[in-house]
C-alpha cells in the first residue's frame, strides 16, 4: 500500500449511539492529513479505535511496517505505540509534578526496544538506550523551544507550552505516524505559530501526521489531504482546495436543515 495507515470499514457504537459507521480511509506516507467534522462526528472515536483505546465493533486497522503490513485491530494501546502509532489527546496528558525533561524521558519508555525486565537488570543495552534518550530529549527540548524550562516542573508551563511538551513526548517514541487530537485548541496565536512550524517539519523527520483540529485555518494551511466526517460517516475527502469548495462540508458545519 502507498499509505502508512489504512482503516477498513470501521464501525463503533456506544449503546444506541453510532459514533462511526463503516469508515474507510488511508493516510499517505509522509503526508500531513487532516480529519475535520462538526462536534460529535466521531473524530476522537476514530483515533481511540486506531490507537487501541476503544475496541471497534468491526474493522481492520493496518500499518505499513518495514517489510509487511501489521494488523493493529486487536492490539492494546502500548503495542500500538510500539508498532509506531502514537496519539495525543484532546485533554492534556502531562505529568505536572515531574520536570519537563522527566516528562520526555518517561514518554520514551513506550518507545520500541524498551523492556521493564531489561531496565531492572540494567543491561548495558539499557544504559545505551538511556543515554540515547537523553540526547533525543535535549534535541526535542530545543525543537519545541522548551530548553529553558527543562528542569522546572511541567505545572509551571503555560497551556500552550504544555501542548508543545505533549507533542515532544509523542516525538520521544519515534513514531511512524502521529495522531494529534486538537493540538492547538486553547493555545495563543504566537505559540500556534511555533506549533505550526513544528508540525510542518514532521514529514521531513519521517513522521506522518494525522490531525484533528477545529482551527480550520490551520488545517487548510498545513494539510496535503483532508477527510471530512459527519455523523459518523465519511462525507468527503480531498485536497484543501477541493474540500473548501465542497458545499456539503459547509452544510455539515452549519447543521442539517
Ligand atoms: N465513551 C463514550 N460513551 C458514549 N458515547 C460516546 C463516548 N465517546 C463518544 N461518544 C459519542 O460518540 C459520538 C462521537 O463522539 P466523538 O468521537 O467524541 O466526536 P468528535 O471528536 O468528532 O467531537 C458522539 O455522539 C459522542 O457523544
Ligand atoms: Mg473530539
């Protein structure tokens, strides 16, 4: 497949609510792909199902591995992360009392190659892994403009800086694909500018982005391709130019009828 991630026929219901109804899509390798749609259209549920936080009713989720396709459909979240799919959440998830640096190092424990047993036995490979993680953390701190705050507690960061930290934590696991759920919600315009730069750099680092975001200006600016969900179904997909001209998209946002 030319894509890095393929979802085939994903349906998910919560009791009587059909959150997703037979959604199929493919995210191209090296792209910045957007996922938009009105509130409640199923965007977060789609990310939950891909990343193993929700069990889907039926579907296949396939990831392009080094050599073959990996089926992620029934894997728990930690195995999905180790396969190379990392997500962030709509609600911030950083450890407020840990230092900014320790937040990054903790996140690295979900990276491929980490094992609790090896860690406990302090194998040389573990020490090499740790020193590599420290180097990587220094790089991520620099890239996310967080170096001056490295030793301070994460709780001292502004909301926007915490969003950057969360992005940095995701990067520590060297993902193939990052699923970002509203990365700039609640962030001030200056920091949105920083985040935008960070996001645009991802494909060059070999990280494909799949982004849910209500800031449509940003989505239409940075994405190569956009999927539109409406009431659990895929309404349309296309380039930002095509999607912005599609009247059904505007209609979905304004409400039906
Ligand atoms: N854990 C849950 N339990 C019950 N219903 C849920 C749950 N999560 C989401 N839903 C419902 O599923 C639908 C899709 O929600 P969601 O995926 O959060 O949409 P979006 O992220 O596009 O706003 C909504 O109707 C929502 O109320
Ligand atoms: Mg959501």
